[in-house]
C-alpha cells in the first residue's frame, strides 16, 4: 500500500515544515513494525518549494491469514477463491488507516512540540492513493471527500486495460487537493479509507464508536453522509451505528446551542429545593395527611389544561426522564404523544422508565421519543394540537429565549401551548433554599409573577395567541404560588383579565393579548 502527502511553500514558509508536523525528518528513511507488516516513511522530494512524504506499507499476506478468522475479524473479506490471493496487501484499506494512526499519531492529534504553531496552519495539500477500493465507485468518493473541502479526482481503474469491454474495477486512483490543516486531512483519511473499502481487518468492538467520534470531531456531525460513514466504519453493526448517530446529533445540537455536550446532556437528576421540601413535608406528623408533592400538582395542572383544550396529539418539549409522558399514556384521549429532549441520556432513561421495550404494541404506537433542541426550528414538531414546556424556559439563557419562542410559537405553532416555570417570589418559603439562590443549579433565571406575565403577554401578542395564567400549588397570599402556569391558545382575543377563581380551582387570571392591554 502506498500513499503520498505533498505540500508547497516559500522561503519564509518552507514546504519542509511538513517534516515537523509528521515528526519525521526529511533526510531520513524510517521503518516501523506493525501487526501485519512493515511501514516505511521516506521523502521522495524535500525542498523549500515542494515537499512530499510517502508512506509505504509492506503487508505480509501470510500474517493476514494467520491472524484472520474470517471477514471482519482480521481476515481478508475478498478471499473466497484462495486465502493467499487477494487485494489486501496492495489496496488502501483499514490496514493503511491503522498504519497512519500508528506512524503519524502526533500529527493526527495536531501536536508539534518543536513548532506548536504549525498544526493550526492550513497548508496546500495534495494526497495521492494509487489503489483505493471504493464500493460505490468514484461518485461515492466524491460524496465523501467533496463536502470536506477537497477537490477530488477519482479515476476508475480498469479491470484489464487489454480488455476494455470488461469495464472498470471497484478500485480508483485517488487525488485530493485542498488547503487544510494536516491533522484534519489525516483524520479524514483515517475514517474514510475503511469506509470506502467497506471492510475492516479486525473485530469491531464498542470502543470503535469512540475512535470514530474522536477522529470525526468537527466534521462528521455535519457531513451529509454521516449515516453511511458510521454504518460502514462500524462494520454495519446496528447497535454501534445507533450509538454513534445519537452522539453525533448531540454534538451538533451542542454546537447549535453554543454550549458543551456535558451541559446539555444532563439527564441525571439533582436534588432541588422543591424536592427537598416535598420530601420533608411527606414525612409529616404521625397520622397527618401527607400533602400532594408539587411535581404531582404540576402534572395535574398540565393535564387539566390539555383536557380543557381537547388536545389529542401532544408534544412534550424538554420531556426529561418521561414523568409527564407516563401520565399522558394513561389517558386514551391522548392518541399521539411525542417526547423531545436535547439530552440522549434523558431519552434513554425515559425509555427505560416507561419500559418502552416491553410496552404493548398498541400503546407503544402512541409514543415517540425524539432528540432535538429548541434553539432552532424543527419541521417534525409542526401540526400538533398542543405543546408543553414544563419547567424548561428557566434552563435557557435569556438571549436564546427569542429563538425558543419562534421555534415553538412561530414555526411549530400548535393550537395550545402550556408553559410552567418557578415563581421566584415563593423561594422565601423554601426553608432549605439559601437566600438569593435559585431552585436548581442549572436555572439561568427565575421570574417573578410580573416578569413571567410580561414575557407571556408579549409572546402571545407577537404570535396571535390568547394567554391565561393559572397558579400551581398552594397559593400564598403574599408571594403567590410556587409554580406559575401560562396557557396559550390560538383564537380570537376576546377574553378578559380576571382574578376570579370560583369557576376553576386553578385559574388565577385570563389575559387577552390586544395591544391596548399589553400596553396597560
């Protein structure tokens, strides 16, 4: 197997800097042992104007057979006619990818101790692979490398030049040209060489998902062929491919939210002021009636609002671990239920808690779990009767609230939207909550009743909704309820402000969103 990397330079930026990046001196020819043969690194040319590094991998066919136990476990996948007669020693494959990783490990990681500024510099690169198996032909080679910024030349190799009627083989001569960082280029090759070959010379274990994501960081999450790449790289193992796709989507969503993956994939529940207070109250005095926890009251208030809206198709935005989904499933009136969360761990925990894998088919047909972010519009969320944002908005940075607002009220536009959020005024009643602290460490803010109503009225006016406010939990005469609920409904703005709770035990106010009242 043979591969060359060529770059050009000037007297100020000599092309021989390639030697620093590869950690291989241009004046030396070096040998490295691999599990299937010997890798040689040499420089056919090395001047200030032009420098070429070559990797020659001499593969021992006998070692391949001795180590192999069949396709995908070290054996040659094309050895149906004879174990010792195949293309493995000559055509670029996972063998060459592994050699790249072993011989140029520092370059792959973007490290250069002698010249630490070099790895961040984009270089004019030309990479040639004389014999590359491409299951999918030259067109697939273009689809894989083209979106990464390469100018791609993939010339099909004829089966036999003396018999043109036989057509082309599945091999191409590959030339890539572009201005990229060397580490990026090597990571592209490390992933895509075995993908094009559609085979690996070793058993694909779960740790291959980590290798794929590590080498694909920064480009694979946006690649239009990411599913094909993941599937082939992971030897078509469905469970591993699904894991890779979930983690790639999480990385993409984290980038869209301008945050770290760990910050949005935070499904593990933490103690909160509400939870601690409820736990203490639940103990009570002997014989005393236990109060209803606030989380239960909140769910009941949401369900009551959805029943009143006669909603059948409901999407729970920020569904977390699925507590509301479980309550919705218990009522046949809700014929289609969708749980959306940015955290894959949360969705997996919801599936476990709901016993989705053991749920009767008739019931599981009503439920769908989807990964998604409320920071941008999602066409999958359009057309539902109702959407629920239960204790979600306070986890969003205030500058990103307009994006959430448009995604839900402007783009998805369900007939009914239910929003609940903590009432910060009530925090003084939590004995376990230090003064000035929010109820949950991930809360970006907590609003007063006036602040929440002001925001809700503006949202309703901008998007043509009427909004009604309801308290959730015991209402304190001084600081109000612990949770506040806003019920948005599309319809004529013919409701009026009200504080009469006699018609509905949980109704605090009905507010129309005309310009006159919003100004008031």
